[in-house]
C-alpha cells in the first residue's frame, strides 16, 4: 500500500528536527545522548519499514551495528579489541552514525520533494489546460472550498482521456489523496 507522500514528508522533517537535537546532545557530550540515539535509530528503522523502504531500514540497522560494536569495546573499522579509549571509540562511532543518518534523511527528503514537485507540475498543467479549454472557469475555482468538491472536480476532469492518462501516471508515484491536496493548493494559488 502506498503512503501519502505529504505524510512521508512531514515525518521526514520530524526526523530531521530530531537529528538536529541529537547533534546538540553530541556536541554537549550529554549523558542522555546514547539513549536518545538508540531510540532515534529504532524509530527510524520502524518508519522506513512501515513505508516499505527496506534498503533504508537495512542501512540504518548496519549503522546501528557499527555503534553497538563500539559499545562492546571493539573498534568497528579494524575489529580489534580495545584496551583503552573505549568511550572515545563510542563517540567516534556515534558521530559516524549521525553523519550517515543525516545524509540518508536529507536524500530521502530531496527525493520526496522531487516527487511532490513533479506531481504538482502535472496537476498544474491539467488545471491550466482545463481553464484554457473552458472545461472549468474562474467561478468554478472560486466555489471550491471543501476537499470533496476538489475531489469531484478532479474526477470530472479525469473523464477526459488525456487527463485520465495523467491521473494514472500520477498514481504511480503519489496517492489519490496527494493529488487532491496538490490540486487544492494549485486552485488556491490560481484563485488569489
């Protein structure tokens, strides 16, 4: 089942905010850092598994193993047992995890934004073409205030063969609910 892309973006932004807080705890060398980092990684893995993005969940699991190896007194790069500097080894491994996780989430939000922008462009083209060909008019757009009305408008427009193909293309990357949200945003911009 496909996830609402707007929900995914919102959740990714929440994780990025949590990462910022973790960076602060890391810099302060806070005693709660280890616990917060562990919780964050577990939540992140659960999130990506929920989305069905197992490769990202696996990457986070591997990064977590890197830190867990350091916590056992082993250098995760050389796999040598350490006699001294164990705590510093954990901080270095934690930094590595934070760095890689930040990149993973930044790339995930870039991908999500790209998907949203591509869908938005297609929907804008449909609505502007509908206005140009007089399928809808400005008054129709001004009367749209509820999600059900926008849904009806989109379904009516999808009766056209070309729009139906665009609708199918959109549904390959976003949900119907995402289409309605984007359609509402576009109609609001056109109305103003």
